[in-house]
C-alpha cells in the first residue's frame, strides 16, 4: 500500500509513476487527499475540544470544592455539549480515515523510474539472453509426450484423483523433481539465506499483508469453513513472519528461503499454452525473500536476479531476462525481472521466475518497521523471487536434454538423482 505521507508530499510523482502501468489515478488521488484533509481538520478540532473538555472539568471541580455548585451548572452544560460533539467528531474521523484506507488499497504500487511504460507482456524489455537454442533430434517431442514415453509424469492419473492441473510424478520423474528442489535449496543456503518451513495455508490478514488480497482473491483456493487460503507462493507466509514486527537495524538484511507446494486456481486459463507442465494448479517452488534497508533494496534486487540466473546457467538451460513494463507487474511490485527458459520442442519461452522489489508496498500493509541509525521508525523494503519454480524447469530439461533414445540429466543434478540419464 502506498504510504499516505508520501502521497501527501509527492502526489505528482506518484501520478507519473502510476502512468507507467497505464493507470490515470488523478481522480482517486484527488479524492484521497481531499478526504485526508477533512480527516486531519476534524482531528485538529477534536483535539481542541478534548483540551477544552479537560479545562472545563478542572474548573467544575474547583467550583464544586468551593461550594459554588450553581456557578458550575453552565460549565456542566458546556461539558455535556463537548462530549456529544466529541463523539460525533470521533465517528467522523474514523469514517474519513477508513475511506482513505480503502481508497489507498485500490492503488497498485508505483513503478520505479527505470520501469518501462506499457500495458502488457508485449511491452516488456528483453535485457539479457544466455546461450543458444539447443539442437534437438528431428523427432523431438514436447515434454508431456516425453513424460508419457519414459513414465515420468502421469497427467491423466492426476485428473482422476484431483482434476486437470494436478500431475502425478512417478519414478525418475519424482526423483528429478526432488533433486531440483534439494539443489535449489542448497544453493540458497550457500547464498546466505536461512531456510524456513512455513505453513501452506494462510489467514486473510496474511493475504492482505503481501497484496494477494483483495487483488487475487479469485485466483486463490479458499477453505470456507476455516476461512483460510492455500498459499499461491511461499512469499506470503515467509514475508508475513515480519508482520507487526519492529526490527533493529542490526537485523537487516533478513534473507529467508522456503520450499513449498503452491496452489493457484488459474481461472480462465485455457489453450495450447496450458498443456502439460506449462500451467498447473499445484506445483513446487523454492522462494527467496529479503527484508532490507530502503537504500539497499535495488542492490538486493540485482543480487537476487543474478542468483536465479546462476541456477539456470548451472543447469545448462537457454534463458533470457525480461524487465517487465508497468502494466505487466503485480500490484505489489515496484520493479520486476522475469526469467524465462527456452522450450526446445514447443519453440517458446516459459517463465520460470519473477524477482520483485516491492519497496514499502507490502511492509506498509504488514507494519514491518525498523529503527534506523537515528533511532526513528522506518518502513523496511521487501523483495521476493522464485529460485526456482519447478514445472517449467522440468519441462525445459526434458525437452532440451532429449536425445534419440534417452533424456540426459544436467551434470549439476547427477549427484542428487543418482543417475545420468533417463532411458
């Protein structure tokens, strides 16, 4: 959530940054500032009356002690009137401040100045590409056919048990997935991240804190009887560890990672691009999260996306890095890099990671603060990134490492899988 104080002092800057998303927030921001002004004016009046009430109460007490009850009667009448007006003002201030809060929630994060203006993925900017497209056999198969041929993943069995988008991993397919998870976790630990095993269900406050609610309400699985949600990413429970927490400056940066299953309804998804592992309702992912001092957050963002790049390089995958335009970012992000791997058999790029700096958008909702060098309270910056999501990495490995009669295992994974190829 955009900080109200920042919006008060920099309305034109916020407007300009939101235009990068293709959003003209002039009317909303004007309404916020006007409502906020009324709330502050009413609060000033309320504070004056509270002071006057204290003075009158003191005067009444003195008159009563002197036995001048008749002289105290006008003051008692004034005191009653003040109390009635205070109650009305308190209700007005509460209502106005709630209106401001609700309007602020409707605004997405303001993009960083380096983010390109644009409406959708067509306006994203390719900033780096690594490697060459693999030379595949003439009879190269897409990963869903390879999974069936080598008995690695059973999509039909998943439909039987749960429905489309819930695959069953079998034998060496399950081992390959487990190897990738362990490899990603080990690399995160080497990079200084602390492992967290969080719950995979969250309450509404947690969903609101990181910006999934109310924006992504329809994309999340909801457990109605318990009023809980299945997590769409480990970012949510891990970042919420720091909700309503005051950190010391020595605590920063905080670097956490976690492996969890992730659940997404993906309502409205259909077509060829959702075949196989391209888009699932349940998948596994290793997530990295940082809580940092504001002045260091963009250096942390670069460090995080380079960490993900290194994973892809070690796996020997052809990939590219995109800088997302304003209109293609999540509501919580101020700047996002997407990393995509090449699917050789499908001849298309598959997103496998998003790495984002949310600045204070999440920490403002979470009330995640720290004491700076001057001892004053300040909102931290939060960042998150997939390192990595499993399905499209597996799809890319199966397709790009296929030979005429087998699938080779990337060398970096062989000590984890215990086998060099799948025959």
